[in-house]
C-alpha cells in the first residue's frame, strides 16, 4: 500500500467514527418551526388556462339561458319561416301578462314582434270552448291607435285552449305601455259578448330596425287609369311597397293588382300576411286610393331589387255576338277568352242564361238579341266557381234578362279582365 492509499484509509476510519450530538436534532427542529412555511406556487399559465375554461363554460351556459329566455314559446305552427327564424334569434319581446275574464277564461299576451312595418301579437286563450272566439279591435298607447289586420289561430286537441298570431298596424316608438282592446264572444248566435282590455309594458328599443327605406316614384298607365308606386320599406318581418291607384274598373275583378311581384337577387319574394288594414284595397272609382303590397323579408345579402308588374286589371272592347242555340258544350272564343253557354231557360217571365268564363272575366254591356228586340242585362245571380278537368278554375253564373222569349244570340260590348302589362321597375339597392 503506498502512502496515498494509507492516508485515505485513515481518513475513512476517522469519518466513520464521528457521531451526531444528541441535542442537535432538537435544536434544528426548534429553528425550523420558527420559519413560515412557503407554499409551492403553480405556474401562472396553468391558472390562466383554468380561468379561461371556467369563464367560457359559464358564458356559454348563460347565453343559452338568455337565448331561450327571449324566445316566444308554443307558436311554431303559426309562424312563417321568416318569423320562426327571427324568433329563434330571440328578436321578439316576452310579455307574459294575463287577465281573467268574467266567464272564467283567461287571456294571456305571451309575446310580440315589432318593427316599423307592423306589430305582431302572440296570445293564448285558456279555459275556453270550441264555440267561443276573441276578436281584437285595436291597440292603443302613447301616439298609438293601431287597427287590427289579419291573423291565424289554432286549437289544442282538447278544444280548451286557443293560441293565436294577430297582426296590427305599427305602434309608436314613443309608447312605453300598450293597451289591447278585445271582445270575447260567449254566445255567438245569441250575440252575447265580453268587452274589455289588457295593458302590458312595451320596450320600443327592442323593436327590429328598418333595413331599407326609400322612394320609388314610378307611374304605370293601364287601360282604365294609372298606379303610382311610391315607397319601399323593408324590415326583418316584411317588405312593404306603398302605391296610389286611380283605376276605375278595379272593383270589376277579384284581385285587380294580383299580378305584381317583387324580385330580390333575381328570385321572387312570396306575398305575406301583414299588419296593413288596407292591403290591395280597391277603394273609390273616382279618387286616388292608397294601396299596399306586402312581401317576404329581403335576403341578408342583397344585390338587386326589381318590381315586376306582370298584369293589372284591364278592359277589352268586344262588340261581338255569340249564339245561344244550339248548346253543344263547346266554348266560344271571344278576344282570346273562352265563354261557355251552359243553359238557357225561362223562369217566372225572365230569361236565364247560365254561362262560364275564366275567373277573372267580367262581361260588360251584355244584351240579348231576338225577334222582340234587344234586352239589356238586369242582374247576375248564383255565382260559383268550378274546376275543369285540365285544372283551370272557371266562374259560373246566371244572367237574368227582362224577356220571356228565347233569343237567338247574346251581344257583348266588352269585358274586364286581368291584362298583361310587362313593366319592370328597378329599385336602387343602397
């Protein structure tokens, strides 16, 4: 063993012989007990991640509760696709105000949808029976007197509850409370009713905003007058076009302005029920008449907007005779319109001529010609509609003439009918 190895062995023996003093453990423990314990801190990024996850979950659930809290529940069957989508987005206002009627039924105003074009009411009538009804008169409030327009309603299976959707004219943006006036028929046949009202809060700040409002100011001339298209107002619930018409034969056909369409991005928008009380009114024959056209809401991305006037009521001069005998069931073609003579008979000293035409045709200046002279039309009775084998709908009616002789022919001076116009008005999209 060399000198180095000998010295290492001696040092090892010395270290192994060293012992810890008995009082050392106590001194160390006493010293440590006086020092505050420091907790191990978690990394800040981990705490931030946990906090973010927590707030995300809370926010998600809160928005979901708020979302469902704004929906008007129980009216899906009554809403159009447009209104249903707005309801899903929480664009309505929940009301939840109820009133007990004298007969034990209960009226609840569940919710509303409002914008500058119309006011839509959602209501429930509970504890009622099948032979009862509750027509509404109007909605009143500050600077508000809105007439009722149209509406739809459904019964539950037990026929004990009605849910309805009713349209009114728009209400004032300054109203904070609204009063709904109603009359509930308790005995329709007997004329017994209950009239009252219910007042509920209204927040005008929650009304949906107008998307497009501008002037059109275009006039179209037709056979018996003219129609001026004035403005267009588009809101989330409906798109409305106002017009002024002076068409003297507008009352001669059922829907004199039914051939007018609105195209958005090259596609037609469907006509809809709205809060207008005078939509497409025929009005006076001598004075300008305000009319209104209601279409579905505009698409969110709007590139083009066109008003297409396909047809409007017109007039065609005829001055032709059609034979009344023999009757072979074949139509007579008069100015591209078909006229069927169904039957000719004498009843109580009056000549009855049963005819059929297209549903939009009304004959003008009709007389019968015979040996006794000519006899003008006295009146028209027993009007009805029929569907032909080819699917066309025809209007059937009986013409009465003051003669007891069967004439040879019938003279027609002219006819009112829907007539092609073919005008297109481009509306600027801003």
